[in-house]
């Protein structure tokens, strides 16, 4: 799973947002409790240098947070503060 998250992160930081979302979602299909995958979708949909943030964009990931295993959900809580 870490390879999936890492690859999606590389796409994100390369500003290939469409492919990054697809990659994070592939990770979610493989492991629906992957908190970092859910967080990644929210991050991609958030603000960046080219686009302002749509406040509702992170809602799916935020609502999915309780489905993440407790050992992984801490990262979502920490990174969204």
C-alpha cells in the first residue's frame, strides 16, 4: 500500500491531479481503511497554486475518516489541523 500512496503523491506533486486522484482511489479499492489514501483524495481536491479550494471538496474523505483503522486515522487528524 505504501507504494500506491507514494506513487499517487508523486503524481500530485507533479500537478497531475486527475491521475493522482485515480491512483489514491485505486488504493482505496485495495484497502478501504487506508487513511492516507482518503487523505490523499482530499489533498488533491484542496487548494493549490492554480486553483482555490472548493470547501466541499474534502467532505468525502473527512466523512470516510471513521472507516480508517484507528492506527492509521491519527495521520488524517494530524494533517487536517
